[in-house]
């Protein structure tokens, strides 16, 4: 006969072993839970802060109109050296309201183009197109080019990967105070230089002088003799255009005339002529530039260009 005291101990042991899970035999070597490998978090490279109009107005700027090309620090769009306009070291640099931001080189960061005026105490006020890159959020002056002395700037912007300037500049007979020649210009940044790629002007009647190269296509490859075809809105005097071939360093590789087919000069015309590339080494990047050159003063009235890879 089992006593009540023994029954109580049997029940206590049964409940204790059940709660500890010992009623189901444990495996001799427990299987570890699978561990998921966690890829390291990607390193986040912070993007540079964007350029702003205000940062350009407070940037360092290289003066183009002096042989020494000094670098000056702008403050709120201005720099002044000296107070006496007749002193030899007097200089004023002013940022105009023409400052634009855009991605020229396709790196995802905006560059800046801006027009500045340089003056040295005389009547000259030299308008300069300057180009800045974004370096860690700060504007870095790269290059500049002179537009004209005392032009009237109508517009500045980006067209694709080029910089567009609309300005009234001085013609051959214009007084220094009063430019009258409408012009448009496009610039590309090539090896840290502003390269003029397209130029138009207007005749006294207001008709635009423009050259358009239809073939070869910009950025294409060619070898031997390449056929240059296109049109001009106003055929030049003697119906001749000048062509020039140069490399990315600006070295001239070939030059010559191209005849325009037009009923008479002053009327629209076309051109279709071979240009010799045979003496240019393979894998050289070149620019073919067509110019309408003024017979009066040798200035360019119109220009267009294409980039080619010589094969």
C-alpha cells in the first residue's frame, strides 16, 4: 500500500520533469540555428554641396585683361584695388547678374558660368565669361574668355553641355560706347579651356549670318578625306568660307578655303567639299571649324564646328 505522502512526491517529480522538457529525449548533438550573413553597409560618399549664385559672388577669380593674370577674392560680387582711377595699379572686378548653374560635364554636379566686368580706371569695361567647377562644395575658377569691351549682354545659359551667350558686340565701325552687332555664341569646355563652337552675327538689315555643318556628325569618326556638307544663311563675299582643323591643344593641323554654292553673295548657300585628314595621326581628336571671315577687318561673322576622331 502506497501512502499519501509517497503519491504526493510522485506527482511533484512528474510535474517537474514535464516542465523541464525531459520527457522528450534531447538530441545528442544539438543542430545550431542557421546564421544569415549580413553584408557590410555600403560606404556612403557624401555628395558635394551644390554651388550657388552667392558662392560664385564670393569666389576667387583670375583677371584675364592683365598680363600677370592675378587672382582676386570677390566679396559680394566685387573686388577693388586702390581708390584712384588714374593710379597704375587701380582695378575693379564686378560680377554681373548673369550667373547660371548647370551640369556641363555630366558628372552630376552643377558647374557655373558667369559674366564679370574688369575695369582699370579708363573707359574700358571688359566683359569676361568665366567657368567654375564644384570642388567639395566650393567654386573653383577654371578658365575664362573675353567677350568684348562694353558689350550689351542679353542672355547667358546652358544648351546641353555647352554655354550660350547672347550679346550685342562691337562691329567694325562702332564707337567704343555703342556696340550694334547682335551675336550669339556657344562654348564647350575642352581641356579646361572655353572653346568657341558656334557663332552668329546679323547684317545691318537684321538678317542672321549662320553656318550649319550637317555632315560629318559631331563626335563621329573619319579618315582619309572627309566630306564636309552644310548650309549658310548669307553667302560670304567671293562665296568662300575658311576651314581650320586643330587638335584639343589648339594646334592647327590643316587649313584652307571651301567654296559656297549660292546664286550670289548675300543670299543663302550650301557647301559640299572634301577636307584632307591624311596627315593627321590615327586616334587623334580634332575639330573642324568653318568660318565666314569679314573682308573689312578679318573678324569672324559666323562659325560652326564639329569634333571628329581620326581613324
